[in-house]
């Protein structure tokens, strides 16, 4: 019998491995189960709305063209059907080519990733599907440990797959992921990198977008173009592998150079001051409609603005050119601001809040800065309300020094040029920006009247502004350029004030209107008043302080400057704090401000006035804004009439009114003057001296003189004082002594016989000796003057001296002054002229000396 062999049992390694795995599973099951339960317990809340990511808000100009974007994440949603197949296939090839075959988790890919990570280190290969990446982006806070996060991602991915279709998940993914350079989603990425819609991307661009999402910083084409090209090639190779494209198509796409777009970086920072104001306004509007203002940054809103891009571009050009501003040598830059509006709609067409934009949502000088408006406030708080109360451009105000009592120190308004023009019309006062008439008129109509008028025109006046300095812009807090130009807009708009706006409407990302803006507006004044102000302001530009703003079309405007603060640091400094120009055409209105953010002893306006640089900037912008706009005049209401008036009384001319003072003026027909002027009078004066005649004046003439309605007796004489009847009596013809009129051109000694020596019956009396006269020319700050001085041999006490002057053209000797001093200054002289002088001495008995020597003074500039 054959012997039996013992069956040897060999070790089954496969079975041993499975037993070890099973044992390990059993041992760790309890621990693992507890861990999984903990992970599930810490799962983020299921909030489907979190899948709807933050969207970019777009801003459009008045023509519907996109001008800016704002966002927390720059994201533009796009429908799945709008995304081209090349983009979809590129993402499937590089991210998840089995996407349409799994249920959220690709177990084969996951196992491969685990094996690769065990062999080569964690992070070598990822196993995330498109669904898992969406879950991660939408729900997961990245503070968890990696294993915990992976388990949560898997559970959320399965839940997403149960609730949404594959196309929906793919669409949400493509709209969620980050592409670098501030772009979230395929549409924003297409705009950012290539300046086109995602539907316009070609194969090479599609492959780049699919590749950059893995590492947006490393594959940034602006910084690392070689890396970006290599990554694009990898995507194209994958597309070939999965038969989405041919090798020939891939090779052609690899050869294509990047044609990158730089505009998004410029556009985001384009028109920053205007967009800053739009955001301020839009936030207020959204709040008023109970909409969260944060939607401006994440809601994908569409904000339609009133900007006229052509005007705004010109503003930016002018402000970026240093030649349009005075040169300064200080570390603090000279600043400026401008606002352009359509006064008939309130639309803000252009705006600049400074010469450079340093901080987003920082100080916007065009809308937020409050400064004293100076003389530009006069039409608003003085002359506008005065016209409403029945005064007219012909109303005459006496421009003479005036003092108003006060509980503190008396208020004494001054004119900017130191002149006192005397009786002038309202038109002349506003034309030359004369301060004293403005203060007097406000005092006449009442401060409260001017205050209320300014408030109705949108100025933020406060109770402490209720004083006479309101006439000159002396405000507690000041006004912004936007507030000023909107007030002036009412003058151009027939007396109707319209609240300015920069936003016309706001819609959601699908075009549904959320906010429709309707400006507040109200009637402030009659159309007659609005026209008369406009007509007077045209005089300012045509021949007043605003001539640098003249254009080849009707322009109305007003200049303004404000004084330096009354502080010790500005003592003996001549300059201004602010300079303004506000003006308008029949179509547009604009304001320009210039000054320093902080005025101090080293930073103030020196020789810079509203009629200079601000007016020039205004003109540069408005010429562009008005280009191709037909020229038309300001409309004249049918109730406006024109009448000739006496410019010294504002009444109808009398027979005595000199022709030079008869002017044509515009009136509201309700307020045309009916009275005849009575400010002129005829009177007899000495033919030689022009003074009130004595009984001994050989010849008198009838002169025409101005008679002030309210006599002025101050020491400083106004410029029209020479038109008044003199108050002095002739000193040339006293006590019957008659001196013959010797022609002024006579040279050498003049032998004038003493009439008293012809009367032998009269005892001889001692008369004063003839004075010895000398003179010199003195040039002062206000021009030339002639200083005369003399001595009298054997001079006695109490002598009076009469000074005479004449010229070659007019040899009649006129007495220009009487004094008891031995000197006299003649300030009423002109350059390039020659004058002759002589004097007489007169004692208490009215005895007249022989004339002094004659002197000739020639004044050459």
C-alpha cells in the first residue's frame, strides 16, 4: 500500500491581510463611530441660500454705459446655457471628468488619492469632485481639521446631489469659484482677464480659466505668464485625453499668446469721487426702501447714475493738469472741487472732490466739505429775496461807510477794494461785488427774510446765521459746493429748486426695479425774480468781476472770496481763505471752489480770487459741456419790461438827470417806478472856484449837483461826493478884493496890483506877506499825491491859507482847499499830468496877501 503523505497548510497572505483589516475595523469601529457622530453633530447648518454667493454691483452712466463696479467679491452670475461647451469641457477634464457619472463622491478617484497621499505625502493628489468643491465653498468654515472637513464635505455633497440637478450644481460651481485678481465666477473672470463675456471665450482662454482656479496666485498670468501657459497646456492635454478636443486643436490653442485685459483695474478706480457720492446716495435710498445697504457690495445691483461721461472726463482732464492751478511751494496741496448739474432736472452730470483721490469714501470736497461761500451768497440771501419784496435791479443803495451797533463790537462791513462808490444800483453792486450795499439791503428787507430764502434754496443755515454777516457769507458751518450750485440752479430754472441727485434708479441683478428716484422740488421765487437775478449775474460775467468765465453764449455767474480768519497768526497778512465761482448757462450750472483743507499762516490764497482760477476752470469745463449745444438766450418772462431810469435814484429820469446817468433797466412790470427822480438840483457857484459864491465873486454860473436822499456827513467821502453841491464858500473873492485871472502859462513874477492902493482915502493897512511855496510828488499805495508846503516871512498867528490849482488845458484857477496849517496834500491827481499851484494867506481882518510863487508839478508814472 502506498504510504500517505501529510498535507502541509501554506499561509494565505491575502486572507491574513483581510483578517487584520477586519480586526482593525472592529477595534476602531467604536472609536470611529464616535468620531463620525461628533463630525456630524458639528455639521454646518444646511442653508441653501448660502450657495447664492455675493455678487458684483455695477454702475452705469446716464446713457447706460458701465462706468464702475463695487463688490466684496467681484462676481457676475451667468446662466448655464450662456456658458460655452469649451469652458464646461475644460473644467470637466481638469477637475472632474466623471462628474455626470457619480453621486457627489467619486470613490475610485478618492481611493487613488488616498493611495497617492500615503505613498508620497498628504496633499499630493486631491479627490474632490465638483460637487464637493461647491459644498466646501458654500458651507464649510475652514477652521476644522482636514479629516473632519473632508467627512463633512462628503455628506454635504451627497445632500446637494439629492436636491439639485447636475447642471444646476455645475452652474453654481462655475459661478462660485475664485479665479484670482478679485474675480469670482467664470463671467467675472472672463471680464477681468480678457475683457469679454464668458460666451465669447475661445478654446485657449477657456483652458486657461479652468486651469487657474487650482492655484490662482501661482498661475497669475500678469505676474507669471510662463506658469499660466504651462497650466493651460496641462488642461488642453486632459481635454485631448478625454476626447473633448483633437490634438490639432490643442496644439493650435497652446501656440496662442495671452491677450490680457487691463481695463478692470482702471475701471474699478475710475471716477472715484463721483462713485463715492453715488454710493453715499444709494445707501440712503436703499435704507429708505427698507433694503440692506450692504446689498451694494454683495447683491449684484445695477445702479444707474446721472453722470455725463463726456463732462466727467473733461473734469478729470482739467483737474489732472497742474497748469490749471496756481503754483505753490508748500507741503499741503492747494485743493479744489467742482460740481456740474442740469438745473432743470437736478441731475449731477459731473463731480470732482479734490485734485487727487487718496482714500475710498474719504473726504469729498464737492459734497461733504462746508466752507464760507463769501459773496456768492449775495443773490441767495440778499438780492433774490429783495426782488421778491418789490425791489428792482434799479434800486439805489448808498455805498458809504456804515456801522451797526452790536452787543459785542460794532459791525463795520468793508468793501474788498477799499472803495466807496456812493449811490449805485443793485445791478452795479452785484456786478462789482460791493459788500456794503449787500449788508444794507439785507438790513432793509430783514435778516429773517434772507435766512428763510436761503433755506428754501437748500442751504443748511442754522439759527446762529441770523445776523447781518449772512449777506457776505459769514456762516456758522458753511455750505458745500453741491448745495451752492443747486441753489443757483433755481435761478436758471424759473425759480424752482430741485434737489440734486446722482442716482436715477437701482435694480436687482435681473433688472427688477428696486428704487426709482423722484427729486424733491418746490417753488422758491417767481420766474420774474429768477430772470432778474440771472440778468444781473450776466452783467457780472460781461463786465464785472467774472469776465474770465465769458463764453460765446449767455453766461450768468458770481465770484466770491472769503477773508482770512481773525486770528493773530494772520495779522498783517493779505490773502483769502476760499475762492469761488458759480455760474450757469440756459442749460447747465456749475460751481468751482479753491482753497486749502487747513488754512494757516503758511497755507492761504495769495492773489487768488474767485474771478481768476476758479472762473477759468469753470470755463474750461463748461465749454466742453456746451459743445454742440445750440446757443440760446435765457428765456424772458412776458411780464418783464424795460425802462430808462436815473442811475442815481432808481426812478424815472427828470429834466435835470445828466445823460450819462440815464440807463435802461429790466423790471417786473408790477414794480416799475412811477416817481420822477429828485436827486438833482441846480445852484449858483463861483465861476472861478466852483464853490458857494460870496457877494464879491465877480462871476457866477449855474451848476447841476447831486443831492443825496439821506445826507452823508462822514469823514471818508464816497466817489460821487464831487457831484454834490460844495459846502465850502469861495475864499478867492473876499472883502471886495478881486484878483485878476492871470493865465497859468505866464512865467516869471506876476505883478498883481493891490486894488486897495488905488483908494487914497483908505488908510494903509498891514497885509500878510506873500507865502513861499514848494512841492513834491509822493507815490503811495493808492497812487500819486502832491505834498505842498510853504512859509510866510514875518508870519503872524491865525493865518488862513487858500490853495489854488490849474492846468494848461484849463487855465481857470480853482480853490482846492483851505487850511490853517503850513502844508497840504493833493491826492486828486493823475499820472502823466502837469499841475500848477499857488496860495494866498488871509488874516483875521480878511486881508489877503499877494499870491505866492507859482510852482509846476509834472507827474509821470
